[in-house]
C-alpha cells in the first residue's frame, strides 16, 4: 500500500477481522500502528502495510467517533482536528 495510508484511515487485515484505525506510520512507511475495539477494550498492534487494505463502506460518522475516542483515550483531547 506504500505511502497511501494516512493516520485516521479505516483499514482491516487482508485475512479479515475488525475494522481498525491507523494511529501512526513508521518512519520508513513499511508498518502502521492500528487501534480497534475488542468489545469495550481498546487494542493496538503494528502491521506491515502489505497485510492491510482500506476498509470500504464505513460511514464518516463512524470514522469521527473512532477518531474522537482514540484522541480521548490517548490524551490528545479535542485540540486535534478531526477528519
């Protein structure tokens, strides 16, 4: 996927699984840190960019909700612009 990934993009693993939000990109652009909810628990892991795809059909409202939640949990607060 190269440099097409952006922080805040909704992705999933090519093999399936939950929709995840990209939290950060590695300096070399080869991996991304993604966050997702497992029930009410926020999970996070690193994935190689070749193992993820953009998640299609997600509503903008859902994107904003996930980003706001991630900002709240990470302590970034409301000073970070939304999508």
